[in-house]
C-alpha cells in the first residue's frame, strides 16, 4: 500500500495493484479456439441465412430476364447436349409465386447447380417424352433452389417452359433414399407406386437432411398436359391451394 499526502495534509492511501495473472499456454489456446468457434459460427450463419437468399434472388432474376434479348435464347431440349446449355424455365407455385429457375443440361455443381439452378440428368428422358425426365438442384447452399422440395404434395403442379411447349407435371410421391439408389431416375422407377412402361414421368432430386446431405429426397411427378408455347402460359400458373 502507498500513501499520498496532499498540500492540506490529507492522506490518501492507495491499495496495492495485484500482479497480472500469468496465462498458461492451455488457457491461451482455449481462448483462441473459442474465438475461432465464434468466427466459424458467424460464417455458417452467413452461408445459411444470407448467402442462400442473395444467390437465390440472382437465380430468380436470371430466370425472369432470360430470353428477353437476342443473347439469351432457349436451346431446343433435343439439341442441348453440352454442359450448361439452357433449354427451359421451371415454375413451382408451391415454392412461392415468384419462384422460377432456369433448367440446363448436366448436374455438375459448376456451372449448372451453383450458378444456373436446376440441372437435367444427361441420360434421362427429354421433357414431355416417354420415360423419366430427371432433374437435380441444391437444397441448401448456392441459392437452395429445391430447399422446399419436401413441401410438395397432392394437387401440386410443376411447370416447364421451353421454346415450343409448356409441360405440366402433377405430383405423385416423395421418398427418401440412399445416395447409391440411382434407380429413382429409371425410365420406370421401381419405387414409384403405380409406375408403368410408357409413362411420362418427372423426377426431382436433392440432398437431405438440409445442410447434412447424408441421403437424397426424391419427388416423382407425371405429365398431365402439353400446351403449345404460342398459347401462352397455363391459366392456373401461380396459384397454390
């Protein structure tokens, strides 16, 4: 303890300042790990809640504007052989009245699923054809185009616009499978109740659980209507029961 005497004789007694505790290496490492954990948590939150919305909005805008100028035209589906060639535009009212994505050839992350949105399995049927028109998209990350795939139910429709036709598919069934179960995209999916040779199916696939991705969620649909493009979009497009 130290004492200070003021000019008027007043004495001020100062308590001794305790020595600064020494930090052990383990304590320092622990503090660094906690800080790192906070940073990782903030980044994960950005990835989940902000980046998906930003990229999703860009993909929606891209789909809405595509075809409005000479530089962007749909390729005929039968001619879409190269990775990333865009041949259609998809609308799913169950995902929201503004939801729309372009559909391109191939299912690679870049440049299809990450930037464009929805990809067509190379060896699956063409839209509207006999067999199984199969597509994939991310559920979480890079815009999460199929984030709400689990919400599709009886009565829902998926619409695909191409240069010549609008194709309307109705919901049939949802199933969770292992990633190794590639039979879900077969021309006649064995696990689809009531499937038959000669049917015109559509299969939507994505990873599940969301952000965990240990399995695959599969939605099957069936073609119910083909409308010439010159007739305009289906009258009911945009309505969700």
